C-alpha cells in the first residue's frame, strides 16, 4: 500500500477536530512487513491509509476502531478484554477507541467498518469471519485514508498492514495429533468444521493433513459457528457411524454441541475442542463431562487483542509493525494442566 506523507499529516490535523470514535465495547469487556518509500498523493484522489513518519504522530489525536466476530462467543469477549486493557495501558481515553460486534455476519461487519470510518477512526482492525465478504469494506476504508488491520482471521488484501492471530494450521496439526493419540489404527474419527472462517478452515486442513490415511476420517461438515448446528451434525455422525471414536471440533461452540449429542446417544466418543475458553477447561475438569471432552487446543485471545492494539499504535506513530503476519502459537490442554 502506498504511503502518502502529505495525506497523513492532513488526516491527523483534521482528526483533532472530529467527534469521538464511539463508546467502548458494545458488551462488557470480558513474514516481515516491507515498508515502501513514501510517495506524494495526487490532489484529486482520496487519501489512502499510510504510515506516519518515524517518531512523529500525536497519539492523543487518534481514534481506533475494532470489530470482533461475535460477543456471543467467549473467545471474542476475551479478545475484547485484551483490546480494552491494552488501549487503556497505552493511555487511550474511552473516547479514542470502540469495540463493536459483527455477529459473525459480513454485512454487519461491513456496516461497522463504515460507521467507524465515518466517525473518524484513523485505524480499524477486524476479525474477518467471512474473508471474501469483508474484503470490499477493508479496501474501501483504506481508500478513505484508514489504516486497516485484522485479527483472529484475515482476508487477502494489500490494504491490510498487519494480521495477528493464532497459528491455526499448527493448531489443526495439534488437533490431528490428538485424534491419532485418542484412537487406534482402523478406527473412525471425525472433524466438525466451519469452512466460511479462514481460521477454522486452516484448523481443519492441519488436522486432515496430519491424520491422512491413518484413520477412517469423516470431515467436510459446517457447523456455521452455531452450537445447535454442531449438535445436529454430531447426531448424524453417531447415527451413520456409531463406531466413531474421537471428534475434533474447530471451535468450542462445536465441542459444546457435540458433547450434548454424545451424552444423549450414550456414546463413548471423545472430544478435542479448539479455543481454550473457560467453559472448555471446566468441562475437561468435570467428573462427568471430562469423560468425553478430554483435550483442547488452546489459543490466547487476550494476547491477540493486546498485540493488535500494540501493532496499530506502532504503525500509526512510527510507521512500523513487528511483522506483516504475527502468529501466536497454540498449545494442548488436558486434565493434567487445565487448572493452571
């Protein structure tokens, strides 16, 4: 993305006079980057987002916007907590940042980005739960002079200055390794996926690549981010393949739905979840639910939220990010370490 020094100085000057970007979160908070040489912007064009000159920009004159996937999910509540805590730690006032909810809907996400742009945000970060659906919003905001960032799941666009999220493919590899550990040669295992979200697609791919032909693998499902849908999928799996030994769920809502079906069917199928949310740890440690939900690929959502704030502030004040893509390594939780 072109860096336009003149445009950013004009943008920063105007920003000081604009109204606040919005309120805080809508719900209670619970490969190296390459820098291009600055270039002058044609006067007739709208300014694109660009990095300020080193050492120069006034943080107190800036506003930041964030769009999470859905506050119905504990994972995004925790990302929101990380964002708010880091914003305050960096000295931003309540009027300088907003955390909005897209309800896992690309149309709503687009509307939120447009709202934050109209409210004068200098930089916006969003979770791209539908990568293709939000790409136009990202590029339109960039054309309007807003610096764009993504977290958790991203989209393919040169307008994105930095992405922060879990190494989801590696998380899928861990999930696949757990499927192998919890089953034997010749067994049937399953993956409940969510292909619309790029992060979940990477998790499923990592697991599929890891399991390969070592087990009879059932995959290709879409739980749509809905625990009830995951429950239906698991019911169907147990009906057609009652011998299934283990299921890897690409998100904790899917694991919650799968748990209900497995218990109702009297199956001994075990569950590997993905997120590391508090309810997952509670289930693993529970005397009854822990018989089924035995393993979890854990993320660090608060650190994702805090890191995207740090990268946005670094870009807006110094013109740099640590890396174009920043991956935070996942890890396995079992009953042995769930209480830590």
